[in-house]
């Protein structure tokens, strides 16, 4: 499945790997769980136990890409790099009502 197909399915978990300070300054996506990149390793069991597709995102897509590479190496099977939060939020809003 592509990222768009996952979003259109409506069955996914959003994880924001930015720092809490960035969420306060820049904004966030409703319903996304904040797990900063520096905590991903310590919280990998929590992430790996999610039983639906996981969409990771950050400010630009760089940190979420690193988190996805790490989690995939740890056994994450259905992970996606959602890229930058602002672009992902626009995609989510554009696809509301399609599922």
C-alpha cells in the first residue's frame, strides 16, 4: 500500500518524532502520538506493538526517515515516512471524507 492508500483507509497510527518544544512552536496534528526521535529506541516495544500501519513524521521528513529505518530494522512491518508535518497535515485534510 502507498502512504495515500493507508491514509484513505483511515486505519493508521500517527507518530510525531519532533521534540515537544517544536509542537508548541510550530503546531501539531490532532491525534498524533509524540515520541521524539531520541526516545524511539527506548519506546520501540510500544511502537512495534501497534497493530495497524504506523506513519512517522517530523518537520521535514529527515528524522522520521531515520526513525523508520531503525524501527524497520527492529521488525516494524507496516511503517511509512509521512515526511514533514505541515505537508502530511494537508494530505490528511485533503483526504478527510474519502473513508
